[in-house]
C-alpha cells in the first residue's frame, strides 16, 4: 500500500512539474521529482532487505524524503500561483504517504521486538543512576 501510494504520488509530481511556468524552474522540478522518486525507491529497497536495521534505515530515508517533497511543494505554492491548488492537494497526498511509511516502519520495529531509540535514550541512564544511588547508600 505504501509503495503503491508513493508511485501515484510520483506520477502526480511529474504531472505538476510539466505545468508551463513550473516546468521552467529546472532545479526545483528536478529536486521535487528526485525526492518523490526517493520515497518510492526507498520503500522498495527497505522491503527487499533482510537485515532489520537496513530495512528501518531505508524506511526512515523514505520518510525524510516525504518531508522534503512537502517542503518543496510549499516553494511551488509560494512561487507559482497557477499551481497552488495542485501543490496543496499533493501536500495532503504526501502527508498520507508519509503516514503509511511511518506505519510500515513502526510495524517493522514492533514485529521484531526492537525498542525505538527515543525510548532507549530516555531509559538508558536509569541503570547508571541506580548504581550511583546504591553506591552512596553503602
């Protein structure tokens, strides 16, 4: 589902970048196209990986690329009035794709019983603190 949605997004981004005035900004078109393709490609690569950490890394890159596409669509909206409505629609679409990628990532992490790094960062000082407190009680 995530890859299929990303594929539809790529096709819509390419259609948007063919608009008359938008198409003249070669750098912007190239960057938003590449970022959209990156979402789709990294989902596919992550899915094909067998090593868990590699899977997670590719899904994280896909999620980051979704953020890049969203940001670039603001550039389109701010600078090409005729493309504003479509750019806004595509921002909603890329948000949905990003949520699918996040779900895929979270599912992969849960399925393998890995604790996310943010949780580890919160709890990792606890053993040190307990050791420190216990040594002071002696």
